[in-house]
C-alpha cells in the first residue's frame, strides 16, 4: 500500500515542515532543559535546607551548652552568696564574743527624801463648800532618805585596771551612786573620774584589775553600708543586747536632748540603723573584726532605727588626754 506524497511549494511548505519536525524537537529540548533546571534548583534548595538544619542544630546545641553554663553559673553564684552570708554571720558572732566581756550595764541610784502624805481642804474650811468632801494631797519630807534607781545606761571597759567609758549624760550627776554590772554578773561600785566638757563622754573607775578591755578600732576606715553591731543595756532591763545594722551616714551634726531637757550639739557623728534604744547609751558600736568604732550616744525618738554614735577616733583623743 502506498501513501500519497504531497509536495509543498514556497513558504507554506517550509512552515509546514517547521510545524511537523522542528517545533516538536525544540519543545522537547526546552522541556528537557526546564526539567533539568528544576531538578537542579530543587537539589540546591535541599542542600540549602540541609545546611540550615545543620546550623540550627549547631545553634541549638550551643544554646543548650550556654543554658547549662548559665545554670551552673547561677548555682555557683548562689553558693558563693550562701558562703558569704555564713561567713559574715560567723564573723559577727566572733566579733560580739570578742567585745561582750568588756561591756557593762550601769545603774544610777540616788538618795531621795522619804515623804509623808497628808490631805487638806483646799477651801480652808469654808462652810459654803462643806459637804463636798474635796481634799488634795500634800507631801512633806520626813527627814529620812531612801535609795532609788533613777536611770540606767551602758559602758565598756577600756583598760584592764578598771576604767570604763560611757556617755556623760549617763554619768552626769556627781551626787548619784553608780553600780556597774559586769558581764560575769559581778556588781562593782564605780566613781566618776572624768566628764568631757564638749563631748557626751565620761569615764568611770571600778576597783580591781585584770578586766577584759575592748579593742578600739579606726573609725576613719568605715564605709557607707558597712555592717556594724551595737551592744547595750536595752531599755535598762536587757543587758548585753545585740542589734545589727550598717553605717548609714558619717560626719553628721545632731542636737541631742536628755531626759532632763538638757540639749547638746555634737559634730562628726556616725549614723547607723542598728537599733539603739534607751539604756544603750554609752555602749560600743563594733565592726566585724570585733573592734569598737563608736560610742552609741543617741537615737531619734519615734524613728525607724536612726541612731548615732561618737566615732572612736574622737574618743581615743579624749581618753588619751583624760587618763594618766
């Protein structure tokens, strides 16, 4: 069987040949090229994704390492802080144990006249007021006296031969009797041997020797925020009470008023938030080395732990001039 063969002449024939033979070949090549290019791009994308996965995996591992390191650093910091707190607590305990044997309570007593009470009619027996039964008490001295406690304070031994430092407002009355209660529980009668005319300081003397004396430090080395402790006869009832705080200020100027209304201006004073209560006056302010850095002198009544202390460097000058 024979197929008819047609011959095309001119442009129409050429176009027909292109449609029948050339165009399919070109399209097939283009398709093959695009298939190859798509495969290549896909391969490149897969490789890029694999690289990203590797990077992310490495970053995750690094993040895990950093997290573990951070956790370890936090634990180490907490441990250091715990050790530091324990160390400071131990330092404070040792400092108090070093100074406490030198701290004394001071009781001030005075002979006061005994009184007899009688009641009288304030209207002198006027008949107009009779029947009201109104009378007022009248106190009369009997001629005899009795010893009565009129105050309390704190001091501390500064020399083994029985010299005790305190505030002048604690030992201001030369006609009073001063009884010193040592940390051992022994009571000693004391006499006032020195009162400073310009600072609120006084020195008492008790008989005997071999007493435990406090070590005087250097108040010029104190820094704001440094831990300190106060020891004293709080409220005149609780001997050797310890309160802890920090140095809140230095070189303060204050005006302090005692129970009798006497006012005194003091300069160069330390401020602390360690609780200083009535009865603490004259007691030591000490650092963590167990050295006295101040003499507690006053507190702001009604405040939240605003106390004041005379710097020990001022004290050392005065003591050096007062004692032989």
